C-alpha cells in the first residue's frame, strides 16, 4: 500500500534501533505471525505506532517471560494487563473513568480506538475488575482529553494561580516503589508538572508517544533518555532536555543513586506547536498528521 508522507512511519532499521532488537529477529517474529507491518509499493516494511506498541509487548513476553511464539500469540489476543512493576489500582477509578467517558459522549469502542486499548479491557476497568498500568492510564487520559490527576481523583480545583506546599503534593508510588511521582500542577487547559524520584534501575516501563511537548530538568542524579529514531541523551544534575512528545521516547536511571527529575508536559493548542516549529524553520506550515 502507498504510504502518505504526512503519516507517522518507521523502517525496520529505525524500529531495530529504537527497540534494540535486530532486524533479523523482527523478520522472524513477522514469519511467526507476531507482527504484521504494512508494505509500500516497493515492498518495504512500514511500522506504525500501534506496531511498535505491539512489538514492545512481544519483547516483554519473549525475553522477560520466556514464552514461545504460540504462547505469545495467545497472550496478544487477550486484553492488556497491567505490568507487575507499574500497576495502579483504585476502586474509584472505574467510576471516574465511566463518568468522564459519558461526559465526552464516547462509547467503549470509540474510547478503545482513541486509546489503543481493547473495549473489553476498558469495560473491566470501569467495573473495577482489573488494575491498569501507568502507560494505559496515560493513554486513557489522552483519549478522554483529561489528565492523570483527574483520573486518579487528585486534581486541584482550577485557579489563575496555585500555591502547593511541598508536604501537600499529591503523590503516586508504583507498586515496586521504584518511582515516586509528586504532582506539582495539573490544569486541563494544557500543562502538567511533576517531580519524579526514580530509584536505581527505575524506568519508563516501555516506549511512550503522545500529544504535546515535554521539558525535562534533572534536579539531581543521572537519567538516560532515548528519542526516536536513534538519539540517546545522558542527563546529569542541572541538564535539561526539550522535545515534542509525539517522538517515541523512553528513559531509565542506570546509576546507583536515586535520580530526581522535574518533568513538564505542555498540551498546547495545535497552532502553538506549529508556531514553535516555524521558529526553527523560519516559516509556518500547516499541521500534519502524526499518526
């Protein structure tokens, strides 16, 4: 099939570098029916964001859980489950999720299509029958046009200014206690800021790609951060990094000390992102689809 230039696409080489899996392994997994990339007219493989998300699951099942291809195919046919190391469970989350979905006048199928999750998983989550990973929670928030603190019932009331004492910040701790997140500010209008305390070995639990822009400031410690297709940054105390969030990214604390990071996510209007790009190119162009 012909691939439009405005659509997001990666070659097999780019996916190999992004996921640290050899092209040969990717071809084997394709023959085993674990992944089916699109093809150009010239028969070149094209990987979309949904393909990379699926490959990330394959990597976890193959290398971490040591499943064979047949078992992996069975697992991939089931609803997504929260990972053991990054799971959030709250009995009120399902009620909040259903309420927001109804307010947005979205069906389960529409929410599933927007978030990339299955309708059965979202339904089970709304009924309180399952937990949810931080990645899935983030994707649900994006699909429902809201923030993580709102979904978790921790959002502060809107105001033109906000003072939050250090000892009163809403906190989230991953199940294995490797990451502690302190919410500093969260406004549906377009900004989230948090301080993350990342223990040695703590990581993003996969590859992320979403709308908006991000600013990272390492307050103390060391953070390794990867951006597609093959950029790697080693941030130390005082270093900063800015990037557009649609770029696939992941991070990890590879040091032997806790890393503290100020993380700002700005969900700006589309024209603002185009304007920021024009400052680099010297011209303003129409927004293009990123998916």
